C-alpha cells in the first residue's frame, strides 16, 4: 500500500514506549502526503512518567513537507536550518524522488523520565509519514559527579607530586 | 615515587572506564509497529518508496542516526525494504485545519 491508498478508521495514533531519563531532545524523521503551508498535519506528544504531557504540532512548510517535494502543496523552499533525507531523485529541491525532514524537539530540563511518544494524525486527508525516531540522551548526574571527583583526585595527586 | 605512582595509575584506569559526559543518540526500533493493521500500517517502499540510504548511522549531512524498520519485501521486488509508517484518515480536530 502507499499514499495512493488512503485508509480510514481509528485509532489514528501510535504510542511508542521510551522510558528514558535525561532526554533533552527527540529527533524525528517524518513527512506527510499532500499538505499545505501552515496546516497542522499531525502532532507529537511527549508523556513524562510524572506530570503533564507536552504536545507539539507538525505544520506544513514548517516541521513537515509533502514527501513528494511538491511545490504545489507545502511550498517550494526548504525550512530554514532543517535537515532532509533525500530518497531517490537528484537530492535537490524541488526535484524528483522523495524526502524526509529531520525535526528536533527540545524537552524542558525538568521533564524527568520520558515515558512515551505519541504521534497523532490531525489532518484527515493528508497522511503523516514516520520513518524514524531517535532520542538524545545525556549521562545521569551521578555519573558526571563521579567523573568530576576522579578528575579532581588525579589533579590532587599530580599537584602533590609537583610540590615535592 | 612508587607510593604516588600506584594511586595515580589507579585513578587514570578508573577515568578510562568512566562514562563520557557527552550526549549520545539512541535510535528507537520501530519494527514492533509493523503489523498494526489497516489503520496504522507500515507500507513498504515498493515503487513509491525506495530504500532510505544509510538507514542506521545517519546520512546526508545529518549527525543524527535513525533506525528505520527493515523487513522482508512484500511487494515482490525482492530484498529487504525499509518501511515508513503512515497514519491515515480522519484524525482529531484542530484549529489549524484547512
């Protein structure tokens, strides 16, 4: 099946368990069929283990584009500072082939553990296309403190050696 | 000298195995969502979607790696195809709808 075979029904969302702490940024590789500039095509919701979920929208010509590099739908230019993965074609825009847009979503520093990510279709005609999800992780605070303590110990020993 | 050398070497050994303070990327495996039925369905590349180049370790000037689901071809073209996940149909209401 492909974009020419649009399907209807529910649910029109998918929830992906993550269960990771210390996630500053989540990256997605996504696109949509058709679309239009400024239209909300689909959403992403970050659900913490505790607290209130945060939802962001993928808007046409902003966070998402027509996967067909179609100037007549989501515009004829790339989003500023966005990265794209080109599939087939001449790897240029506009051109032939397809592309996927890489979007990075920053989470608040107090977000704690990221329990899950949910993608929800918003526009009933334009289908969201999701190809990849990658979370950026940072070392836990205890590990960083341990590293700092050991660096300090080495510095102390070297200093004592120099003084003698 | 030996009294100092041993603890110094010990600390350096611990440092070598200590976790790095840099951020890491953790690609999420989406292949579990391969068989969600007709509403939420993966579709293979087939004629419409060809292989996504460099699916596992970033590509095309991007430092971010992705793990794109890989599954046996069902379109009769042979080989493995990368899968994209599609959400179709009537969704939730939105003020930004067309």
